[in-house]
C-alpha cells in the first residue's frame, strides 16, 4: 500500500482578494466565537504579511502572532489597529434574528 503524502493547509496563501478578506472576517464575526475571530484575523494578517501589519500598527510582530491566534485574546485597540492596517473597519448592524 502506498502511503499518502499530505501537506499542511495554510488559508493565508489563498486569501488574495479584498472580497475574500471581507467574507472571511464577516464569517468569523458572525460566528460570535472570540477564538475563531482572533484566529481568522491572524490568518488574514499573515496573508498581508505580519511584518507589514506590525509596522503599520506599531505592535511588535511576535505580540501580533500571539494575540491573533486561537489561544489569543487581542485587545479592542489591537483589533482596531489590525483592521485599519488591513484597510478594513468595524461596523455594526442590527441582528434581525434577535430584534423580535
């Protein structure tokens, strides 16, 4: 029997268009799951280049890797800085499912 060779999947390699970033982040925000949101934000930041994001935010690269991981818990300030560095902004809208 031949052994199957696999390679790790890295979503950051496939996020190439701004619409992809928006869809991925909106999916994470819609989940309401903080660890997933942090992880997705980290993946998107890596797709842009973590060093580039670190330079734009003034947050050191290692701190970004830590905060933007599934175990991370970025501050609101870090979240807003990273979104801004990605050319994104946070926006609220009513949750029609809960508005009843």
